[in-house]
């Protein structure tokens, strides 16, 4: 089980307890934003400060585009997520996260 948590450590711990109880002891592996993953480079000076939900969405979009283009270099991407907030991320053709926006 893969988990993303952008809330407090207490919320993450509570979610983990509930997940483990509900899924017969299966502990989630919590994503931590890193310098690079899956061919994508995190442009943050401190990579772990990028929200894991945003990081995972960008990795998924980048990998999907690579698959759709059958190994060719993907074009630059814009990744938008709409939920409680709207996030918009920019990725260049080399897989470098250039920055983004978080809107209420």
C-alpha cells in the first residue's frame, strides 16, 4: 500500500493505525518527495518540501506520457489536479519539475 499525506504527522499516524487495522496489518509505505524518481527531477531546493500528492501525480503523468509516446521523449507537460485545492505543475521535456501553483 502506497500512501501520500500532506497533513500533520499526527494525522498520518492516525491514518496508519486505521489502515493497518482495516487491512489486516498491511502497513502503508509513505511517499517522501525526493530529488528524482521515475525519470522526473524535483526542482525544489529542498525536495522533501514538495507535497507528496503533487510529486506522485507528476511522476504518474510523466510515466504515462512516456508510455503513450513509446519511449520517445515526452513533450513538456502541465499536470493539473482539482480537489480541495487546485494544483498546476509544469514539467519540461527533460522531466524537470519547473514549479507550480496551488490555488484555493
